[in-house]
């Protein structure tokens, strides 16, 4: 790979020491996270390359760039590992790599898991760093109206999670029995209020957007999102 191993952003908030990341290729410091070129190697398919985003609350997400037409983004490292066709999956810390000093180095041997490891550690009897959950909407397949779901606790998160997965969800399935297809939909001007702790009209920020936590992911759920989160938590 050619080019500068590091691209700086003016006034970017640095999460890591310059000395620890100087030789990491494609590392870019952004306002609230760090981007870095990463990859995973399959003996059958070769290298799958992507961009890893590291957030200070421990979240990790990867936008895959394995082919020009690939639209997989916001993957967990475990999901990226599986998507790449890695034969020995479920060891993403060792199988997902970055380029340092011109060589492929497993994430486990870099400082990039610093915040992820801290979050896992704090989850043991200490308050876990996590993002909030703003209100979400599901569209009724019968009347076509959008219905609001508030995600203030685990029970509400599960109700929304199941509804969002149901391709035939209808107003009659809502736990709020006062809602029916005959009721008016919320006005568009009202739908912009989503309950972010920073701003009710926030379009999505690190305070109100969660990419997975113990409140909104479920070990007894068979969907890929929950399975990936459970796998990451174990690893």
C-alpha cells in the first residue's frame, strides 16, 4: 500500500498517543472517533479490506470495501470476519488486521482495542459506557402509517426489535392497544423529536445512536445482529 500512513484532521480529537499510532496505515482522527484501514484474509478469497471506526465508548464498526459494489457497512468485527469468508471465524481480534510498518498486524496486538477492552472490563460490576436509545419508527404494512416506539428500557427495546424484524407488522400488533390503523399518523414536524439527550431534534449523534449494548441486543434472539453482538461479547 502506498501513501502516507496517517492522515490528520485539523482540530480532530485524538484518542490515542501519536507514538502508538504513528506507523499505522490509513489512520484518520475524526471529531468523535478514529478511522483506520483494516482487513481480513481468507485463504480462499484473499484479502477483504474495509474501514474500521473506533469510538471512545468502546464501539467498533467496519464499513466493508471488499468489492466496488459491496454495500455492507456498520458491521461488527465478527460480522466482517464472517463476511470476508475467513475459514477460522470467531477469532476476530486475531483475524482482523491493520497495516503497521508495512505488515499486517492483528487488532489484538495494537492499541486500537483500548476502549473496547475498557468497556468490557467496566461491564463487570461497573457502569458500562454505552450510547442512548432514541425513539424509532416502524411502518404498518396494512395502513402504511409510521408508529413511534420509545426505547427507554430493555422491555421497550425488545418490543421495537421484534417489530422491526416482522415484515408483516401491523398497528394491531402494537403493545399500545390504543393505536389502530384508523388513528392519524404523527405529523412530520412532530416525528423529528426523537428524544436525544443532547437535542430532541438530533438527526443521530454519539449520545442517541447505539450500535449495540445489553439493553437492545438479546442472546435468545436468532437474528444476525443479536448473534454478532453476543459473539463479540464472549470474545
